[in-house]
C-alpha cells in the first residue's frame, strides 16, 4: 500500500487526501492549526458550477449571487443572470465538510502539526498555501507575483440587493480589486487585494471610507492573506507534488482558488496513490487548466496596467458594445476560454488569442 503524506488541511489538502485514500493509499494529513477551517482568509465566493463539480452543499452555502455590479471610479456596469451563478460560502464550514470527506474516505487527519521533514513519508503532497514550507524544503521554483488582501465582515449593512456582488476597480486597488459580497440580509464581506508596494490595509481603509452603505455598519471580524497569481513553473518532482495555492493554481482575474486548487489536488491524490509519477500529475493538470490560467493571467496583467481614466473608458465602452449581455449569456467565472465557443465571435477571438500567444508566449 502506498503511503501519502498531505501537508496542509485547507480544501486542496483535504481533496488530495480524499482522492489518495479513495485510490487505495494510506493517507495522513497534517494541519498546523488546531482546527481545520480557521483562521478564515478567503472571500468565500465560488461559482455554482465550480462548487457542484466538487461536492454537494453540506450546509455551508450562506447566500446566492445573481448579479454583479462592476464599478470604476466614475462608471459602472451590471451583469445580470437569469439564475444564481455564484454562491457565498461559510469557509470554516466548507473546510470542515472537506475534512469530513477526507476522513470518510479513510485519511487520518492530525491537527496542530506543522510540516516537518520527519512527518513527510512516502509520496508528499504540499497543499500548505502560497508560502509553502514543502515547496521551500524541496527547492521548487517560486510562484508568480502575489497580491496581499484585507477584508472585514460587517453587520448592520445597508444592502440594496442581497444577491448582487459589487466589484470596485481602481488604480488604488491595482493587483486585484475591491469587493462587497452580501452574506445575509444586512451583513456583508468587504475587502481589497493589491500588489506590492501598495498596502492592503490602507487600500481597505480607502474603500470602506467611501462606501455609504457602511456608514452605520459594525465590523465583526477581519482577516488578511496572500494570493499567488500564477503557477510555479514546476509543481511536481520525484515523490513531491504541490497543489492549490502552494502550486499557484488560482484564477488571477479574481484571486479565487477553490475550483482550480481542489480539482488539481484531486488529481495529485489519485496520481500519488497509483503511479506516483510527477510527470503524469504535471501533464494532467496543465492539460485541463493551463490555457484558462494563462488567459486569466493575461487579463489580470492588462487590468493592472490601466489608470483610473482607462478603467472608466473600459467600463463605458464595455457597456456600449454589449459586454454585460455577452457575459450574462456566455460568461464562465472559472473558464474564460469558454467564450471561444460563442457563435460569431468565438472563432476570431480564439484565432487572435492564439496568434498573440505564439508571439508573446507564457512558459509553463
């Protein structure tokens, strides 16, 4: 029986442990914190399609999202969907559900245990976040650029539409954006993500101070974190695999990592338990997601290059040419290359993108 050691008890680690155990391995998962799911360092917004591809709702969905309002400093557009397209989850409950799935599959979970070489036996899966101890111990190349985040949960928030997320684009939030995500009838999660040398704390203060619906709101809790925006050039070698944020498997348009990270972690667990082939894992996850990750990253780099006046123009032009309708009908939060299948515009868009990629490649 193959021995698999999973380092990190977030969703990616739990999915890796579950997959490895289901594939017949003897699995131990090590999590440094006393409780899985704490501290919470995530906005908790995931596409409905992405979540349902991973697992069924086990009581952790706390709100549904049907529209998005995208605001530049002086303009805004709204993307409406006929049905709920995204879900707001309680990350602590979600992580706990992921851990239960791993244990039910046969994995042993040890909390309060840091990653140490003597605990890393057999095939090792590092799912221990962007500052991965496993990656550092085994000499993996660095991740791409990072953003730092800061968010606060509020109560007594004046919410106009409890099923609409607000996105705030600004040069002050270069690196990602600001967000307001309703979590209930009068509660919301407000945060920002920015690239160095910008300060997430200062950017958050600017955003929170400008939001009129927070005038009477009371903060409940705050959290900060770091998000990688592009995968490592190598995510597996010999008997060591990286998955999730540790591998940089994220959507750099939004910073979301649950769908990509958990799906790739499931692949890592299965390969670790069967062939233990680093090349096979590397090849499988890149075949499935590389094109979408590259498109995410190209769009993110473009957005990061725009001034406030350019962001205003982008939003205004998008409204005039019908981008909100296009995204409402064909958009995919996880897989932007799905737009290449849209009638009339898909083929020329794919051709232009392929030409651009051939001239200015991003190496895997």
